C-alpha cells in the first residue's frame, strides 16, 4: 500500500457510520496465502487434468494464448466509462464478435451483454414477452420439453410466463403430435428447445415446429448449450428459430473458472431485433463506433455494463484461430468422439434411446442397478478412482439413472479409449465386487460427503467458535 | 474411429440432421490464424484502445482501478482453478468448494452479515436479486419497492428491466440535490405496509455516504427489509459494517477487490443477508460437512432452492455465476487483512479529499454536493463534462465520467474517483490538466 503523502482529511462523517473496528479478516503472509490456495488447487479436477465428460457442458480445452490476450493492457486495463473514442478497439472487437456469431448461427443480430446461459435465456424470454405485448398479446404459456435444463423453466417464470412441460416421444424428440394438438389453442407464447437436445438427439422436426409456432403467433426459443454439435454444419437461424443463446464458455472454448464467469450472447431474428437490450454497438456518422441506447423498443439493460468483455476477447480469438474449416471440424470431431464413446459402451451400459446421437450420449444406469445393486451415483464415484471426472448424472430427468457423456473434440483417441476402458472396468467391478463400487471414491481427497448433514446443520461460513 | 463406430464416413454420423437443414457451404469467417498471426491481429485491436497508468485514471462510477497484488492473478492462472467446472462432484472439487466457502466467509466478515452466496454475475443483477430476495421473504405479499436516493442509474435500469413482468411497484425517493443524500424522513414517509424493501446505495452513485442507520430504521419501522448496495467495496474499510447498522441485505459489485476493469466485465456480484433469509436466497452456497470417515469437506448446500431441482419455482434462474472472479476477491482479501483494507480505504479517501481541495480551487469549478464522501465526488465545470473528459484523455488523463452518460440535464457535471494509486503527483497532473482544458 502506498504511504499516505497527503493531509489526513477531516472527520466529516457521523461517528456512528464510521467503522468502530477493522473488519475481522484473516491476517496472513503472502507465502501463507499462496500456499493455501496452491494446496486448494490440488484438490480440484479440471480440464487440465483430463477428460471432463459432463454432458451439455462442453468442457473442451481452453487455449492458453487466449488467456494471454485477455490480459493485454489494451483489453484488461480499459475502463468501461472511458471516452468512446479511446476504446474503438474494444468496440470493434464486440462488433466483430457479433458478426461472427451472426454468421455461425444464422440469426440476424446479437447482444453480447448476458453474463451466462441462464442470463441469456432471461434476456431472450424478456424480448419475446415484450414483442408479444407490443402486439397487444398477453399470452403466457411457454412449452418446455421434459428433457430441458432447469434454467429454462426458471428463466421463463422470471419473465412472467407459465412453463408447461411437453413430453418427449419414443425417439427422444419433442412429441410433434402432442405439440400439434397443444399449440393451436392460441395461448402458447413460445417453446424453449435445446437442439440437439440434452439426449444428444437432433430435433429433426425443428423446421415444422417453428412453422407451427409461427402459424399460431408464438415464438421459438433455442437454447444453444449444445451448439458445439452444429458448428459449421447447420444453423439454428436457418431452422426458423427466433431467439438463440450461445454459451461462449462452452462452444467457444472460454474457461469455466470453477463455475463462471461465462458469457451468454443472444441472437434474434426478424421483429425481435428491435427489442434487443441496450447498449448496442453502432457505427456513427462520425465513422466511430458507439454504445447506443437509442432503441425505443429495447427491453432495457440486463446488466450494469456491457457484458463479460474479457470472455468475449477469448471467444473472438478462438473463432479467429479456428477459422471456418476449423470450426466445422470441431463440430464434426465432437460428434465423432461422442459416437466413439457410445460404441465403446453400448454393450455394457443401457442406451437411453436407440436414436442416433450427435455430440453427446445418454445411458441409463437402471439395468446395472438391477443386476448389481450399484446405482448411477456409485458408478460415477468409482470412476473418480479410475482417474476420470464422472459424466453428468441423473440428468436429463426423463432417463432413469442417467449418465450423460459429452467428450468434446479436444480429446485424443487414446484419452477416449482410456475413459471407455475405465467405465468398462467399473461396470465389471460392479458385478464382481459391488461393495468397492458403492464405497467409492477411495482415492479422492475426501470420501463421500454427508450432504444431509450439510443441509440440516447449515455451516455456510467459518466462525471463530466453530474452529 | 469411424471403423470402430461402423460408419463409412463422417457424413454418415451427420445423418440425423436433415439435408435441407444443413448449411452446405463454408462459414464466411476470417481465419484460421496461426498463433503469431492471432497475437498480431488481437494486438492491433488492443492497441486501438487508450491505456493510461492506473495513477492517471480517475474513473469510477461502478468500476475502480485499485492495485491487485501479482500473486492474485498468478493463482488465478492455475489451470486447476480456471479450467474446472462447477463443483457438482464434490470429492474432486474440494479446492473450488472450500474457496467458495472462504469467499462467503470473507464477504460476511467485510459486511457484518451472517451469510453470503457464492457470487452473482455483477453489481446490477446482484441489486435486482437482492430486491427479489426481500419480496420472496415476504412470500410475495408485499410488492412495493422503494429505491432511495442516488442508486447507480444502470443498476436502477436493470431493476426496471427485470421487474417489467413481476408485478412490482417501484417508488423512487429522490436525493436532496444540495447534499446528495436521501432524507431518511422522506424515505420513511414513502414506506408503507405494502413495501417489501427499501434499497439504497452507500457510498451512493455521486459518492456521498448515506445515513445507513436511519434508512434501515425507516425500512424496519414499517416491516420492510433494508437493502444496501455497494459498488466500491473498499469503502467498507472505513464505513461501519452494514450488518451492525440494521441492514438486512447487502448487495453490490466486488470488482474493485479483484477483477481488472476490463471494459465492464467479467466482474463479480455479492449478495449477503441474515440467517433467517438463507432459504430464500438465490444462487449457490457452499456448506461444510464431513465425509464417511469424519474428515472435513465441503458440498453445495440447499440445492433444493436452485433451478436444476426446483425448476420454475427456483429462487433464481442463475446457474453459472462468477466463481473465478470471486476467487480473485477471496485471495485479495486474505492478503489485505484487517489492516490492508483499512489502510487502503484511508489512503483512497485522503487522495480524494486532497484532490477536491485542489480542484475546487480552479476557477469555475465546484463540487455539486455537500454530503460526506469516500473516494468519489461530482464536480461542475463551465463547459460540458464530456468535452472535459475527452480533452483530458488527449493529455493522458482519464476522468471524469460525464453524468451525461447516465442522464440528461447535468451536462456540465462529471464524477471523479480516487484510489490508493492516485498519489500526490498524479493529483498535481490532474489539477494542471484540468486547468489547461477548462
């Protein structure tokens, strides 16, 4: 801390508003702090440790050069309220990224402000709500497939909508017949679809679904969590969807950071462009780029500033590094990797649906449990002892004991082989020695943790008395 | 691999996508760029932004340039932290989970509150989530929200956006234009039996410290919750902890304690409250427990509040938050300790007061408000503040933030912020620079 070299200011504040004592923060040396957090880091499994096959999370390699770029002073040290003429490079980067995302997705325009996928969903649904109200239409029902991520109904509810589940059919796709019966009733504001869906299955009726919704005055919201499967191959905008959010922290390789920050840009088509949040990057008559709020139909601001710029830098860099062929190759290789894993496991685990899958695959643990008494949770925990992060488990909810695997394109064949071998070994163990599987993990920093205790005797902070 | 799968070609794997829905052409995008080409291309964009040293930047208004020790970013760059996923498998996520638990602890220690969550996206959304927490805690029976005084206009805007469909009535109580403070009596008069929460910011948007104790009393007197927003958390090295002044919910922006200014993000929102409100809180919480052998460990607690379990009845739709930025704040607060935050607040405040003394002596320049301030204040100039800011930028000085970026009618006013970085020499340059451009 620089030493005080100016006069001490007068005490002009009411004494009761001034601190009576310093905050009781810990008192540590730099060495102690560094070691403490270095040791904590050893207790994490990350992409840098190995394959991280969480379904619909797209845990791909995070390119290191992008970390370096985001830390360039020209990006990291610029203040959001500098005069606009002094941040033309930043505004150009945002405009370029918007254009890249428009081309990749087939949407008409993007906002980069939302900070994460769920924030993007909220933004998108607010636009749909505003557009409907603009038509004088107060319809409230939002159809959400039973395979959807929990953020979808939560986001819809935050916008004043009433979520209504729509069933999946025997293909693992939205039940078109049910939809054709439901939508014409005229109260459906929108459907929220993930495509490919959380089973890894492409919603092959998507164009028909869009026509159906549009014919009856509704909108189609596409959750782009699984956009990795479509990169350079197929564009949601061309399918007819009206709103699409992307996860830069999934498809575009920016790191998850142990739970954030992310970035959830939202693309829209047609009439919805007018409702995008402010500010938007526009080119002025002076030839400069500006952040404009002059959009009278806009839903307004969804965050104080302009979004997670540092994440945008990384994503723009990723797109430039990959180029058009590279992005398509990423999509194809993600599909290849997932199908390779599917093939490697389909004889030992029960496939949830026979339908071909793209970038991820969902198995059911039901049969294994019946045969061995080992649940999906046990299998997942035992996988830790075999050196891997488990897949997403018990989601989607429509698959009993679901194991949802998304390997991504940045894994080598050798890593995929090792992962498949590890799962096969655990399945074999479940038959031979179920108790070892049920007691797992044995080699992690801690064994199974008591979640019931954690919820009953809430300890959410350290306190001197609790030490 | 295709042979193993039993597919003749990659195209066969794409068969589920109907041909008419395929793009059928290459994407029209630049690249691919090699790493040196990428460094050059991005370097050119970065070079088109004006970077000034922290000491010569006097910009604030929700984003602040403080010194962050090198060890913070060093630790942030450990792949074990930044390439980890959300800690859904606690046995192999103890690093992240314990760090969240420590973040929750440090936020509580700083604010005097009982419980804090694992982070929100940023200050604006944290402000809204805090208000919605209060509404929820009243079980939705009170739907009136009183926003008192100079809350950051863009936080207020985000509230407007979110509240559009939530059947809330938002009432603003204006600040006294002379002092920049809101009158607790006027606030008291605006609070009624329908009011769920009284929300203010302190230090507020124009830098002035509010009467937090009286505002909290005004809220509580009518059974409403008291919410204080904080955009410059270093102020808590000087100001009494909100928890000791009757505040029920503390929300705000913690960027000043860790993340770079980075043109507006990623930042990290804070949300802290009292024990009795924990079940209505939004966002993740890390809780302490033990494993089957009795060893201490951490898990995500009260997950039944969250969207992946409760779906449309969840307390919030937030999933991904700002974990890595929260880690930066955690490491920084651990380094600062009680004396570091206190001294940083003391130096920042002293720099601001010294600068005001010098700047207000310039002809035609005056401070607009008379209320006590921490490290920010609004000056009025004889010419538009945006012109002043641009002219100073030409001289390598950033500041003030013109109020015209936020609202009409105050074109000649600009907001200056000072931190420990803006020492006497920098203040001297600012005084000289401002003298030149006026």
